[in-house]
């Protein structure tokens, strides 16, 4: 079956996480994503890793996670011949994605106004940290910084912990999703009108938007959220909403009717707390009372008891345990792909299904400039010209 974005061409100037995540999603849906990388060194993320460990010697797991379903062109975009190539690609492209600091692409000659002259139907998405103007324009924008300024960093952990970062780059990922959301809407609009447009997204606005229920409450009720001192899962929620130690791990209890939970716990005296305000005001105390009971059985024992009463509960998994979870296995959440240098690597699968135009993982993350010859040949460059560009350091091509 054809994919939803088959025939759509994307020029991806982005690096690190938010932009590459967005373009990877477009590639998963069938778009031809050409990743424009620095000649020689490539995306900044190629030089970063966790635990100071690399895949196959020098491949970055950070880079590989966000760059499947793309072709790489490593090119000196400041050179005259490099500019000629970029303009030829832009003329054929449907979408441009970039996440440099505001103004960089314009100074290079690749801003929206520049490329719109070449291709009036272009959809041009710029993703920044703080926005494309304003008092923070010159500041570096990055996920942890945005977590801090947006207030998100003060919603996790206990009150006495001080700021607690969300344990994943959620601001980057949410802005990546918002970028794709806007790009797909712009594609639909172009189908109807023939008009392209410029899209601007930023981490700060996305980080605040994903806290919208919190901000709606704060701004309309004049209240502020105060984190508890227990493992209650959200600063605005009463007990039992939170995580509880068991004899062999942890159990999460979400929005569960108090009488049913009391029945599961087997202590009828807890019905004295059957009042929404009391459950909020005394949530730390109640959390401690519940946890004194949950530590007496294993997580699986509590799951059996509580799920039989249709309570909202789940096991707390370590990341190393997730791939063995029965539902994760059933959902085919992790799959293997073949990388030309690393061999078989496990990746997270596309997180949704489509009956008519399913997403596919057709390419692993590329090596630096891996597809340069292929892409330039498609533009009509001869083998001799390509060899000259390699010798003159206009482009670089890495092979396995």
C-alpha cells in the first residue's frame, strides 16, 4: 500500500532533537526526507551519547533514535556550489524544516522569503527555543532550559526536592509533534489553494501548552499548585493518585473510587477519608497509610486484587523491563532494523496504525552524507562532477 506522504519531499536542515523528531515522523509516513548535514561532522547529535558508549564504535544512539527514514547529504552550504545544490533541491521540495537560532537561515540565504522566490508553494517550518523575536531572541534554547522557564520543572517530585526535571526531553518532543501538526495542516491547505506558507513553532509555547489544564486552573481560579511531600502523582490531585511501594516494586493508583479502593485494601476504617476535600488536604498522610498496606503484598498480587474491582492501577516498570511487558510485546512496540555499520539495532516502532496508508520504517539512520551521490545524481550531476565536489570538500560521503 502507498503511504500517506508518498511523493512529498522534505529538506531537513534541523539537528539535535525537536526538528529531527518532526522530520522522522514525516519520513515514517512516506515522505522523502533529505537531511542536510555539515560537511564532514554532520548533525551535532552525532557527537553525543549516553554512558560514553557508542553503537558500532562511533555511531551515536542519540542521533540514531531520531533520524531513521532519511537520506543524508553532507554539504558545505556556505559555498557557491553548495548553494546551487540547495536551491535546486528547494525548487523540488514541498517542505523545509530548520531549527537554527532565528535569523541564521536568512543570513545564509535560505530563509522563507529566499526560498519562496524559488518555490512559491513551499511549506517552511522554523522551530526555535523561545520564538523568532522578543527579549529572549539571542538566548540559547534547549529542553531543560525551557522546562525550567515554563514551570514544568516544578510539577514533578516532592516539595522539599526543589526543581525536578522531567526525565525525558518532553519539550523537544511536544514541539516536534506541534511542528508536524502544523505542517500537515499546511499541506492540506496547499492542496485546496496551491499556496505554501511559513510556520513558526517554539519550545516555550509548546511547553506551556502541554500544561494547559494546570495553567487554566492557575489563571482562572487564582490558585497555585503546591507539590506534596509524598509520591502523589500530580500537585493538583488528591490521594490516592500516585505511586506506592509494594513488597517487590511499585504500584501506581490513578483516579479510583475511594470505596472500591478501601475494599481492595481490606481496611474499612479508611472510609473516614471518603471526602474529596479531605483526600486532598490530607493526601500525604493518606498516602503513607495506603503504602503501609501495599508493602505487604507483591505488585502482581495487588494488580490481581485491584483489577478484579476495575480499579485504575498499573505496575511501575524500569525502562529495562518495558520491552518484556506483555502489552508492549503485543503492540509490536519495538522492532529490529538493519544498519549498514551497526547491524541489527532495536528501535521504537511507529506508535499508531493506519488501515489504508500505514507508516513504515524503510531506512535506518543514515551515515554522514551516505546518500550524497544518489541525491546529486537525481539532480542531474554527473559522476565526474560529484567526484570533483568530494575532492574540493563541497560534499562528503561516508560508506559502511
